C-alpha cells in the first residue's frame, strides 16, 4: 500500500451525509488510499500520535558502537593562500574546533578564532574568495601564539586535558596537523602542544566504512547523502560538515581511532 493515509472521523462524515465510497471517489479518484475510521476524535488523535512516535523510532537503524574516546574535536584550519602559487610562510587565519560528545553525538562547545597573519598581512582576493574571510575579519585579531594559548584555556575549561578524559582530533586530510600547524610553529619558533600529536583523518574512516577512498569533503557528503551546510572553505562550516560525516559513520558502526601521528 502506498499513497495516502486517510483518517475518517465517522461522526463528521455522518453529519455531512456522505458515504465513504462516494467521498473517496470524488476526492481521491484512482489514488491508492488507506482508510482508517474512528468513532471519536480523541481516538483519531491518539492513533496519529502513536504513528508519529513509531515513525521516529524506525527513521534510522543506528548501529553505534562503544567508542575509545569521550570526545571528538573536529578541526579545520583556513590559511593564507595564492592562486596556483605556494606561499611561504603560510599562516593560519581561521582556527575552529567543535567538541562532540562521543556518547550523545551532540556538539557541546565550540572554539572559533580568526587569526591575524604576521608576514603576508594582506589577504589575496583569491584567499577571500575561497574562504569568505575578508581583511577586517583578521586585522587586529590575535596572532597564532596567543590563539594557541586561548585554545589551551578552552581545552582546560572543557575538561579535555585531564588524564581520565580521552579526546580525538578529527580533520579532513592530514594537512592541518601534519603540515600547516607544525610548519607555522616551526617558522615562528612556537612549541606545538602535545595534544595535536595525533588525529583521525576522516577520509580513512570513510574508506573503512564505505570501501572507497574519497578525494575531498564534498564527495563524502554527497556519497553519504548528507546536505552540505554553510560555505565550503569556511573553517567553522567545514568543521560542521566534517562533524556530520563523522556522526553518520558512527551511526553506520564505525569505531573511531587515530589514523596519523606526529609523536
Ligand atoms: P580547506 O580546509 O579545504 O578549506 O582548505 C584549507 C586551506 O588550504 C585554505 O584556507 C587555503 O589556504 C588552502 N587551499 C584550499 N584550496 C586551495 C586552492 N584551490 N588553492 C590554493 N589554496 C587552497
Ligand atoms: Mg576548510
């Protein structure tokens, strides 16, 4: 049976002196209609309420498994760039991290800071077009060193630094924590906090679940039929989309683990 589900409240029909068959022929000619009749309006409402609850519980057959981590920290840097040209030193201009509770899969906290570059202070039109970050958004903002200090405080405030709390950074690709952060820290002689030493590249999780290695984030979203949110290459929006990919993989039975390490 497909098509319409029609709930008929009998008293109402009788009052209009309309036979059900005539009513159906007039209004739903040729359509497949499933009819339920109710003697009272309250029994009709109760049946609908029950159905709404049932459809919610069968909406998704989740296979979430127990995880090794208490929290997932989704991270996606944006950095200075030029079109078809390398920039050295490349500098982080957006530093977003979203904290997801591994049990509830809810976002519990967000760290988000635009960062002023020190060397190439003027963003290229290409960089603004790519990331949506305009000059005003970075001018006068903290540099990387200060941002790392604020982030460390956020980690502490969020109780992510205790020995009994396990968290895992999650990125799309290895560029953020293997290349970008270590190279800028090395250039400016800033120590890299130890907790950035290992992470999950979500592409590896995707490959484990689906059997095919993805090229980039948009491909994973479309393959998993997750609507893209916000603006691609906005760091905070990319974090939300990577978070949605992770949650979908977890629902499909994925057990998250570190895929790469600098330690
Ligand atoms: P994404 O996380 O993919 O948004 O990219 C991170 C950073 O990589 C961007 O902020 C840019 O610095 C750089 N990037 C990404 N795509 C390009 C591109 N097509 N050309 C030059 N740089 C890029
Ligand atoms: Mg990005």
